[in-house]
C-alpha cells in the first residue's frame, strides 16, 4: 500500500513507482443515483482517498458488492482535495474486521473501516 500526501507528490523521487493507469476507486451511491467518493481513515485517523490497481484488490479489501469507478490518481486527488482530503492511499491491504464479523451483532458502517497498516 502506498500513502501519498500532497506534499509528497511534488517532492517525490521521479524513479519511485507510481500507479500505472486508472485506479479502481470505491464510491457510495447517492440518493439521486450519483456516485460519491468513499473515504477511509488511516490508523491515526486521517481521512484518505483510496484507489486500487486491480479490481481483485478492491474486492479483497472492500468486498464484492462495493461499487467503484475508474480514475487516474491525479483525478482522484483533485476530487478529494476540495473536501479537505489530501492523502491518497493506493492498494490498502488490511482493514479492521467489521463489527458483525467480531460477533457483536451490530452491523458495521461501511465508512467506518480503518486501515490497519501504512506501508511506504
């Protein structure tokens, strides 16, 4: 998983690997049928936009029923920044188990998932 803050993209090493092509970006379906970006949180609680380099990776982390759109990383960043989200995480691997999976019986709120590990 790669977490990129806005400042990192301007000073990043040009030889550092970046996602090639559009990302699979999880979205929420709005009441009028539109799509809205779905944000997660880092282990420290910072909101982050997320994208996956393959549909399989998205399904592994978010589940098969997660709606998604394809966006390039710069487009994802430009949509997230006006909402105050300046971190983009590519291919998060681990999330906390949902409340239902822990046996509490309470359904998990989809936007409450947290990333459990940050790798650079």
